[in-house]
């Protein structure tokens, strides 16, 4: 787009300064920010900013070197409906991003730092796999708690027969690493790893870490 605008400006003998390559790089970087965690992903809302110089350049071309007034077609009812829906979705996205997790609201939280194998890695049924899980936690509602590795198949049945790996933790928070070695169930199509933080005095918890792995039949 930048090269076409510059060619048109040269053809019309209009002086036009447009750093197209830097603006393109900034646009791509802003586009990638939706991958950022938490509220940082909202940075992508300003992705339109690097496009504004191109719009101004086009208006300058239309004005023969001067900034021409923007021209808009008549707005219909459907335009306002689309704007309303878009603003509503944006508001829901902001609220969903900024409100705390249920577990945080109740005085504890747990988040994944790293896990081996990586999430989404395809595992082979019947094989032995070592899992190394590192999580960070915050604990305010109790002085102590425990973090557990829970393995289940796609039918919500326990995938391991041995005792569950458990790590006792203390308030107010920190990072811990847990390790377990299990044999992937022979008929499983999916393996799920749950890592809950259970404060002392709680029978159940919410907001646990969840990691999913597809499982393929073991080749003979």
C-alpha cells in the first residue's frame, strides 16, 4: 500500500512522506499483542494507529497536496447496529479480562509456569511418560495448603493407579516444581492434567491449572 501511494504521489507531483516499512512493522507487532497474558492483550486495541498515516496520505493525494476533508457515505441503521454489537463485544472482552478468577476472589490462585511435555504434545498409549510441572501460587485465605497432580483420561477416570504427587505449600505464595511418571492408559484418546491448589480446610478448590494432551494408539 505504501509503495502504491508513493507512486501515485510521484505521478501527481505531490510531496508525500510515508515511512511505510516502520509502520508495517509496528502494525504487525501490535497485532501480535493479543497473545499477551491478562490485560496486556488489550494493547491490540490500538492496532489501527499505524494505519492512520496511510489514511492521511490518501486524503492528501485527493486534495492535491492539501489535506482533503474526509468523505463518508450516509450511515444506515445497520451501521449503528454493527457499532453497538462491536462495542458490546469489546466491553465484554475487557470485563472478562480484568475481573479476577474465582479462586483469586476467594483468596488463592495458581498459574502454570512451565510443563514438560509441552501442552498439546501427542502421547502414545501404553508408554511411560515423565511429567515435570512448575507452577506459581498465591495463598491468602489460609496459612498452608497443598498442590496436587491429578491425571484423568477423556472419560474423567483416573489415568494413574499410584498415589497422587502432592506438594505442601505455605502462604503467601511462591513457585514449586512437581514431578510424576505415569503410563498412558491403553485405550485413552486424551490425557488431562489438573493441578489444583487446595487451601487447608477446603475439601475442593476452583481455578486449577488444566493441561490437555491428545493420545494416539501405540504402534506395534
